C-alpha cells in the first residue's frame, strides 16, 4: 500500500472547448503532479448542458478515473443512459431515491482504495435531500473499505460549502466546491485534515459569462426572457487542484490550485 497518493481534480468541463483544453494540458499536469487518481466534473461537457457517452469516453481516454456532475446533468436526456450504465459517472447522491445513477463510487486499486462522493447543495437550488445527512450515510457505508474520501460538493452558496466542509473536517480527505465556475483563492487544509476550496473553477472559455457566449448572457439579463444557451470557445483555461493524501489516515497533507494558462496582466 502506498503511503501517500496524489489526487488531481479538474473543475467543471464546459463543452467541446473544455474537453480540448483538458486534452492540451493533461500530460503537462500528469508530468508535474504525478497523479494516482484523476477526477473531473463533467456536468456541462455536452454543449454546456449535461454529458453524453461521447464526452465521457473522451474524458476517460485522457486518463480521468471518475466523472462527477451536478444539477445540469438532468437538462440533457443523453445523460440518463450514461448514468444508468457507467458507475464511474456520478450524479449528486442526495437526489431522491428513484433517480437513475450512482452518487458515489468506491474503487479498490492496486495500492490504495478511494471513494468519490458527489453531493449537491440546497441553498438557491432544488430542495433535494440533505447533503449533510447524505454524507454521514456514505462515510459510514465505506468506513471499513477506505479512509480516502473525496467529495465534489456542487452548490451555489459559499456559506453552504463552508458549512459542509466544517461538518466533514477530519472525516473526508477533501471537499471540493463546484458549480459557480469562478475559481476562489481559499484552498487550504482545515484543522482536522480535510483539504478544501470553495470553488475549483471552470475548465473552458473565460471570454464568456461562466462559459456562455457573452452576447446570449447579456440578452438574458437585459431582456429578462430566455435565449438559446451557446457555449463560448475563446480564451480557454483549465482549472483544478492537486491534493496529496496520507493513505493510512485518509487526511490531506497539501492542496495546490492550478489555472492554465495563468491569468496575467489582466488577461
């Protein structure tokens, strides 16, 4: 059993542009961080809404081990058969029973075992089941199998993300915030050993409004009526974190944020 592992987490992959920027940088990230396991949030991979088998296959071929999602996975009917057939493509666990798909996966690899848990917040989002109690259930379920648990918490409110991180500190290896698409500067190790960041950021176009073409986003906001969602394609970046985890305790030793290409001189 390895004493330490490196887990790479790639933030919300938006559209074909997002997949392409992952493809452009994945080897550089592998060479630099030597990841033992790679997670990517892919809820927006198919034209900005949901994920189909095609996008999932591309991400898996790049070395992604598990794909997490969020509320937009339900906006695309192509997501449902993928969730039903592939346990390594997750949807938030705390949706009510009866929904297709898995909310967590526990994998026994050659030198370590790891659980990836996908949860969704409720503040300013759907009033689904409690993410706090859902986390309690999964932690108890996998306790005898692994101490390494990485949580993708897909939530709108910063306060809810922070609250869950304090609730789970010392019980999960990392809590990574997703959904709001803008990387925050608060990556840290909490007092009991859980790695945390409020939002890991988006992988896709930053010449946009959170991945959407600016013109369409402005029409929505100025006119207050629906307009077609179109994924932007320019000024693409990959955002994420790498986390070093002690395999015996399951606690994080370090978390490092990456944004490539870096933002420089206001660009």
